[in-house]
C-alpha cells in the first residue's frame, strides 16, 4: 500500500526527502514584527537570520490552519497517511492537524484512508528522525498498524539534545530575563538542554560552545545506554546555518559510540527561529 508522510515545516527534511513524493510539508508562518514569511520551499534562511539579528523584537511562529492539513490529506492519493508535527508544547500545529483530520473525515465519510497524527513531543532533528523511521519501516513492508505501534513506542524513548550559540531571541521573546542573557553572554555560558515529554529542560552548562557540545555528546551517549545500544540507533543532527559544526558533532559522537545511521540536515524556518544561527540539535 502507498503511504504519505505529512510534516509541518519543523520536520527539517533533507533534500532527498523534499524530492521524495512520499513526503510533503504543511508550512508554519514566521513573524518578525510586521514582517511575515511562509516557511515553505522558498524560505531564505540567510535573509531571515539577517532580519532576526537586526530586529529589536523576537521572531514568532504561527501554526498552520486545520484547513491546510485537511487540504494536504485531500491532495494525497495514498492509502496511509502519517502526520508529524512539532511538540504541542511549542506550537498549535499538532492540534490543527488533529482538527484537520476530523474535518476531512466528516467531509469524506466514505474514505478508506488510514490516518494517524502523532503527538511527537519533539522538534527539528526529532521530527526528521521520526520521518526517516517511517520511511524505513515502510521500505521493510510494515503495515499501517505495525508502523503506528512502532512509532508510538519510539516517541516515548527518543531523546533530543541541543546547544544554542545565541540566547538573544529567547530574551527578545521574554523567555529569558535580560540579566540572565547578559550574564550568559558575558561569561560565555552555554546551556546543554533536552526535552522531556516535549518540555524543554536544562541538563548542564559549560563555558564555551565546544565544551558544551562535548558535554551534550557525552550525556547523549550515556543516557542512550552506551555503545551497545547506540549501534542500533538512527542519529539525526540538525543545524542552523553551521554544517561544519554539525560535522564536528558527528565526529565527537563517533569517538564515543557507533550508530546504525547518521543523517545531517539544515533547518527550515521554524527551527531557525527557536535555535537561531549556529544552533545544533541531535536526536537518537
């Protein structure tokens, strides 16, 4: 049976997934003051980063409408549809997708499509990891129910870690006090963060970005269960305009443990807003 993965624009597809007809995007809208842009294939990361740095106000995101998700389902001829969205704690995208599916089912009561919206509790590298996992499972011939069962279990155990070069957008949005932002910048303090059930938490902090990255890598391998566990895992790394840094993270991880597969991607707009220029996110 044919399948379709409908992701929001925080899935951060690789170029290969963007070209794969099994994958499509329902974009969020990005806002910097009065400036708005759709986070689709025309998103210009360099221009957006410049605008973000020049603005005195923080960037925000607006989730897709339920109608946009309903339309994406209607446009698909696939028998099975899997919807992957950013954590409901970060955006209303998940709820829009749920309502969009309900609208589709009400308007198409005779439809035989099987549809699942996943409450992913993740973002960026985590969403990409889930999309790639669905692709692998379908290539193995798994049924719809088998995919849903496997993915539900994976979401419960998948881990996401990130280190940000800048906390400026968090300060501009009022999520970090000016004093804390000043002290972190002045002392070159870089927090190592994770997400638990979709809620961001700080694990550690280091002075300097490279030290923070090495600590993130160490924690990720330890908390995953060590090399014997990680050798079976798919690792995804997303970066905001810093491929060289992403490759460095990959090298540091491989010093500690092997992985079944490693995929690196540059972010689209939503993760560029949250992680800012130079940010790194890993999922395993």
